[in-house]
């Protein structure tokens, strides 16, 4: 289910950029950022699957830290290599929050009692 949600979010973001690029000023690196966050979510889901059951709490904290650090590295590289830095940072933060909310919702579904 989470794989379908990940694909749906990524597709929706790319479609929004495709259809509304005339009216909204998307940064040229927008698609790169969307693919980065989608790949990052995929890798972190796989990392979570490899961890033993008794490490689930620690693994969720590791995933948050890895997401934050890798995102900071990407935004740093983009800031130094791309023009229009304000637009880049605003869109990066919005995408970061969208994918972070997605990950939190997926983590909460695992905490529910059956």
C-alpha cells in the first residue's frame, strides 16, 4: 500500500508541475528534487524492511536522521549550483514536508493495534 501511495504522490507532484508550470514559477530543479525524495523514500522503506523487529523504534529514528542529512546535502549542492535560490529553497522545503508527512503517516499505520 505504501508503494502505491509513494507512486501516487510522486506522480501527482510531477503532474502539477507539468500542468501548472505556466501559472506557477517552478524551479528548473523541481523534477530533480521530486525524484530525489521519491528515491530517498524508496531506499528508506527498504532499509526499514531489512531491520529486525526489535530495532523498529531505533530504525525510525535513523530514517529521520538519514532523510534530514541527505536532504541538507542535496539542498546545499543545489544552492551552490542553481540560480534563483529563494524559489529553490521554498520549493525544497515544501517537497521535504510533503514526503515527511507521507513517511509519518506510514509510520503511524504500523503503530495501530489490530
